[in-house]
């Protein structure tokens, strides 16, 4: 059983709606920065799971797979951009 299975669909939608609302007001523009990080640090691959997998029950077709060749610095920069208030970053 996955973590998502513990939430009802309406409660999960409400949680995500609220989270995205507050994130959009954050100075870091978290939703935009997270999209940039996912695009730069991960590749989409076809879902390798068999039909008994929990993800297939939710209509999964693709998985995000981390790009291993990227070093610490690339991951660190995206983490900082996503989660640390830009006014607190010393570079």
C-alpha cells in the first residue's frame, strides 16, 4: 500500500490546492522552481511495472528517473532555489 492510498481523493485534491496556493505566494516561486528542477535533474521513462503494481492501478504510464551523471552542485543549486528563501542565500 502506498502513502497516497491513505488519503481520499477529495482530501488529497484539497491538500494540493492549498499547498500550491501558498507556494505561489512564496518569494522563491516554488512551483516554477520545482518544475525547473524536475526538468533538469530527471528523465521521463516508460513505466516498467507489471499490471499488478500499485502505480498501474492509478493509470501510471511514465516514471521520473534521476539523472545519475549530474553532480552534487547541480542538485544542490536546485534544492537551494526551491526551498531556501532567496533573501537568505549567500553566494
